[in-house]
């Protein structure tokens, strides 16, 4: 069974052909429950997300701020397992036909086994993985298995990345490049910051891969701003916060669907 890197590539290309950025949503698996998490992924796609990153909850999520940490803690206390992450990918992709990636830190994959993880993710219809803490110089084993199974390897670049390192990272990656808009952790912010556009320009100088921006985007106006210079707009904490703030699970699904629709208008310049 081959994974869906081609679907991811085609989806990002289709958005570009429409003259817009892709909307990429992030939600953790197992939050508020495994079934609730699957429903949330379907809801953001129904609202207009082009791609979804399913987070693999981790006890020490170094890139994630307090909102996602809270959701991860709820998922972990609920007993979420890697099998539940794979089920989330499988059911969300089967129901929507959209590219679904997993965002995970390296330690869970290392403990689970690279071959086992990549084979199961491909079998579930996954498009690839975002690996924020895997150094590119230590990624050969992962990339070998990901390529064998038709999975994208998405690396994260930051404003602090020197040009030489940017080139090394983008040469090793596939699918797209995740550009962190600022130094720090995930979370909603009043502004995305000028560093993001500069980082996108520097990254594009090294690669033909789409460059998608995350960290800090939380509303349609910010999505429009980022869509003006990036190939994709990544939103995570804002979706998770809507679910955390909702009075019940049903209201949470309505809230994330509405936010996705608002952001979808934003990436089209209709905010």
C-alpha cells in the first residue's frame, strides 16, 4: 500500500492554480476523544480545509504552546495510542478524500519502529509526516522508509535557520516546507510578524517545494495576510481553542467548521 504524497502535491498545486493559498488545519488525535477527534477533522474539511495535520499527542511537545498542550494532555489521559492516530487518519481520509498528514515528534516513532510506523501510515491512506524535532542530518532512515511507502517528509524551518541550512533542509524534504513564522511555540497571536514573509522568500530561493506558514495564524484577516506570500496557511491552536472553549462536543464541531469556513474565505482574499 502506497501513501498519498501525490494527493498532497496535487492538492497544493490545485490551490495555486486557483490563485490562492491552501488552508492546512491541525488537530490532535484523541481530542476530546478518539471519535470526537475524527469528527473534528471531518468538520474542518467540511468547512473548507484543504489538508489536515493530525497531531500525535506527546507528553513533551516542544513546539506547542499551552492550548495544544492542554488538548494533548486530555488525549493522553484518555489513553490515546498510535493505533488511534492511524485510525483517525484512515477514517478522515476515507470520508473526505483529502490529504491527511501526521505531525509528531521523533521519539514516539523511534519507539514504535520506523518501518512499522511508515507502513501503517501508508496503509491508512496518510500523505506523510511533519517532524519538527528530527534533525535533517539524522533523518536518512526515516526518509528511506517514507519514500518507500509514498509518504511526504515535511521539515520545519525557522527565521533563525541560516541560508546554508535552509538549502540542506529543503533538499531533504518533500511535500512542502513548514515555515515557522516566528521563534517560539504554537499559539494564537495578534499579528503574524514580518519575519514570516522574509523566511518564505529565503526558503523559496532554495527549493521548488511549496512553502506553508504556521504559528500564530488565528483569524481570516491573518490568513489573508499570510496567503499573500505563502503557498499554504497552517492553523492549529485557533481550532483547538474553539473546541476547548465550547460548552459541549457538538458545539465544538460547529465552532471549528465555522472557523474553517472563515479561514477558507481568508486564504481566497474574501475576508
